[in-house]
């Protein structure tokens, strides 16, 4: 877990500082890819390859990715001769079609090179490529088409601030948001995680688990390495059990954080860091007519509590100030705040009438769904409250920055 998450954070930091490794965006020339496809099809026909290989490689599109990761790895080694790359990858393809029987002539450099490439093919990348692919698919990084380099996203920025267990919980929470179901080979669904956490008696140790999912969960420290004697056995690590319980919790705040950050990014507002968010909030409350002296003091108190790691106390100070600001917005719009049933209804009215954007309304709905946290009925650990508190500051900032009184009238 530690090495994979540390590697992931390092990639995100590199992207943030320098635009990342541009080579990880590269693809083989179309003519070389086409030649490799034709070679693979001929070889499958000659060896009477199974229909499952045709389905996986070509119908489901894995072949293009296998070739791409091999291409990138060879280019990173400084090999730029397309003909050499073509010959080496054809040997890897042959080895996949003749598993266990393919003869390597390791006295030849090209065979040695191809032999070293088999793991890259089967794992769908060397270590760096695996991390870049994982980060891109979870929208931790994205390609900036204007600048032709990688850029960090809100999700990636938040990941940098999380502990390893929080990070693993956050990453798998993102999967539950993106997954289309059990058979989604890219993202792990909540149903699959639930099967791992609570295996059925009659199918003990045998939940439905795609090999790519198993590899990812092992890298994250959720599953133990497969046993040589029982390769299909699925066994959780102690940390893995903690993480999956948190991911599947209906009140998972990191899933909420991922959801609202994705929504805000769609509006063009990328989360930079908690330090930046806090700095922006302090500047905005000192300028805004919506914040009176009492609430300005309360918000500053919330900032100090947040900076000292007292996230629950900070959140409970911030929430009434957010409500007071929303009440001010309603008063300025000629509405009586008391005529609304709650904060969600108030914010929804402001959204429907053009005073605040939809993502602010949705975020407030998440805060108010945590009534037992906000009103003292439940005192969870600070790491549970951290993402909620951070989002409270973020959406206080959004509330003040995006409020549009004149345009709504």
C-alpha cells in the first residue's frame, strides 16, 4: 500500500510541478499498430488460438493497450527504431500464443529485450506507466490539450493531503462512483467490494474478481498476495478490511468529497490545496457584504480550529455561519428565510433563481445530511470529519465567489 500510494502521490506532485512525463501520453504510429494487429491475427489463425483471446484482444480492445504500454517502455529505454520495436513486440505476441512452450534464444539481444517485455505486456505497463494509467483513469490527472502536458485535478490535489488509509479509501470510493457494474474491468464496483468483504458461505474465498482488479487491490494493500497453492484464494489484509468497511459505509465522507469535487470541476473550478482554499476564504469574508462582523469572527475561529487539526469543532463553528450567509442572500432577494423548511430548501431556491450554481446547492445537501455530526449527536474521529470540513471551506468560498445578485434579478 505505502509504496503504491507514495508512487501515486509522487506522480501527481511531478505533474503539478512540471507537467509530468509526456511520454506516458504517447501511442505507437497507426501503421505499426495495424501491422502488429495483422501479425497477431495471422498467428492466432495458425495456432488455432481461442475465441476468448480474439474477444479480449480485439473486441474488448486490450490489444491496443498491450502494444501501447510496450511501445512506451521501449521508448523510455531510448529505442526509437520502429522496425526494431515491431520485431520485439511480435516476439512478445508469439510468447503469449505459445505459453509455456515458446523458445527464447536468450543469446540474441532482441529475444532478451522481448523476454523482459513480457511482464510489461501482462501487467499492462511498467511501474511508472501503471501509475500514470491508474491516475488518469481515476481523474487524478488529466491531459491539458492547450499546453500539451499533464495537469492535476481536484481529486489529485486532495489525494496529496490524505494519509495512506484515507488515500486507499478515497481511491476505491472514486471507483464506486465511476463503475458501471461487476463486469467493469476498469473500475471496481461496490458490489464486488461487498462480495470480498462478506463472501457467501457456499462460495467462500471465491468472489467475482477480474485479474486487473485483484492486481490493483493487492497493490493497494487490500488483498494478500495470491498463494502459489491456492492462486484463486481471495484474502483480505487487516488494513484492507478497515478500508473496505469505510468505502462501503453509507456515510462515507470521502465518497461525498469525490462526488462534489467532480461536480465543481465541471464548472471549471479546480481544487488547488486546503491552504489555498483557506487563504481564499479569509480574503473573501473580509471583502463580502454578506458576512457581518460576528460571522467573520466565527469563520476566522473555524480557520484556526481547522489549522490545529480540530476538524469537528471547526465544522460546527462554520455551519451556522454558512447558514447566516445564505439567510442574508435570501433577505437580499426579498425572501423570508423562516418560510423555508431548512438549509437545503433555502439553497435550492437560490440555485433555481440563479443566485448560486448547482454544485453549491448539492454540497450543502451533503453537509446537512450529516446532522448527527453537525449537531453533536455523533462524534466521529477527526480523519472522518476532515473531508467534510475541507468541503465546508471550499463551498463557503464557492458561495461567496459565485453569488450573483445582480444577474439573478
